[in-house]
C-alpha cells in the first residue's frame, strides 16, 4: 500500500543539519538535498542583523518569534562570536511554499517510504563575516512558530540532514497555544454553504447598505444557525410580537456570511445567530467571491497573523518540520506516463507533483518514481508538472480516469506563462 506524508501548510518546522559542528573540519563537499524546482527567489525569508553579545528576541509579520540568548553563538572552532551576526529565518506553510522550496517531504521507516503532512516548517541559519555560526553546547534557541494548524493531528518534530535528505524524529512534545494577535477576518476566507433543506428561516428585511459583503446578493433571508435556547426566536415568544426598529450584524468568524444579529427598540433587545441563506445564483456569486478572496489572501499570507503558536527549543541551526505521517487508506497504484504537449523533449527532467489542496499536502514524482505512481481516491487531487526553465504544465482531465488501470498516460498542457514568482504559481493552482 502506498503511504503518503502530506506536506502541510499549516505551519510547523523544518530544520537542517548540514553544517559541521563546532571544532569539526569540512573534509568533503556535499550536495544539498534541498533542490528548488524553479530558478529565482521564492523563499519567505526574514533577515536580521544582531549583536550576539546580548539577548535577541526576533519576530516576523505572521506571529513567529524566536529568542537567541546572549553569548550563545560560536564559530566553527567553538570560540565566542562578538561581531554582528546575520540571522536568516525561512518559513514554509503553504502548498506553494512546499513546492517551491525543494525540501524533501518523504520519510523512510522500516524499508517503506511515507509522505509528510506538515503543520509548518522553517530553516534558521546564521553567519558572521560570511562564515557559518553555531549554537554553543548547552545553549538553545526558543522557537515560537506561527502555525495554521492546532491539535487536529499528532504532529511530531523532525530535523533534516541536508546532506542525506533524511529526517530524524526528535520528539512529539511541543506546546500549542492560541495566538492572541490572530485576526480571523484577515485569515483564509470561509467557504459558503448552501442553505439547509430543513432550515428555520427568519424573513427579516432591514437596511444592509453598511455591509458591503452582502450587497452581492439579490435578496437575503436568514437561516437560524444557533444552538442555544437564549438565541432561538422560537423559544423566546416576545421576539415575533415585538416591533424592532434597529438591527446590527456582527460576524461570528465561524462560518461564511454568519452573524450575531441584534434586534433593538427603545425598550429592549434580542440577539440571535443566523447566516445568509444562500441558494441558486446567490450561492454561485458567493462561491466566486470566495475563490477570488482565497487567491488574494494567499498572496499576502506572509503578513497575516496565524491562529496558533507552536513552541520548541532547538539546539542548533538547520531545517525543522512539524509533521505527521499521512497514510492513504484507498490508493490507486499504477505505472504512469505523461504527455507534455509541445515539450516532450524535456519530459525526462519533469517533476510531476500531486497537489491535495483540501488536505494541504503534496507528493513529488520525479521520473524515476513514475512506475510507482499513486493517487488517494479519497482526496481531491490536482496534477501539475514543473519543467526546465520555470515552465509549468497542468492536467485538466479527470484524474479518476486512471482508477482501475495498471497503466495510464496523463495529458498535460504546457502554459505559456513561466513561473517567475510565488504569486504566479498561486494563480496557476487556482485554475485547477
């Protein structure tokens, strides 16, 4: 059975251990296992210049924060660093982050290969006068990584050996806290839902001109979505018998177009919980707006506070990841081939990538793995391929056509536009 470890874009950490420890000499030249598929700068990097003689607490726009103790950095010989140090902090949280990073997301155990689903990855490195620096024995860096994921899955903490590509399991004990600075309204938009067939409808008309998001719809009735008796108009008989003169809406940030609705008059008020009852053309409009917002937000996610913070102490610079092994229960396994319209000359150099947007993970298939291709039939997979020169190809056919076959050739369309930055890739993925 194929087993995948999804790559997550919920936020946790990758660490790399490719540098020599203090006091060791570099006797061999190793090739890094991190091989970005695109040419150019696609990394979410934050660069800090610090004085290593004092404690440094450093923070990024998405809520990640880490602290380097005073006098904790040394050179390769183990001698204290006193000159200014450049710290580079890279984060990987989304599917575009993972694809463009070139970080391997497979984990070998007992002779089997798995794929990672990540709650966030990072690389942390330091240099002084262009030479690498190290964390002194007995010291550690306190990392508080912003994450999109809470406790949905049992994420473990791994460290990457950049020379070999092997992940080393470190531990599973890592505190998770809510980010007090998280702003839900700036985060990933909520997906609209169709009105329930058995919905209790509140037919209330009032001025909605102050609520721009509701101007999209032709006419709105309200679906009661509360569960508490105190919010239920049916269990508060005075509500239907009272003349209300003012109405206010406050988003719940739990579901799309859902609000706490407060009705008022001079003498009393009543608050209920309801959502715009979407169906037909209104639902189509809401879904189009949702897809547009997703793209807009995805392009600005590096500057948005994330909902969770994962805390861990690391004893050295490198690449780390909070992952869990994703097992595919109902895979389709086959020998795959790929037809790239007009670009088959570069076929052998193509990196085929299966993307699972709803589960936030990807599985890479270089040419040598096409004979053991697998798709999770329970996930909504998308198929792309990266070609030399920053070209990209997309598969628009129904991937379920390969189910039940031993061999299948997938047809991919090579796009005219090259992937010059991460936003271009986000636009491409949004079309699938």
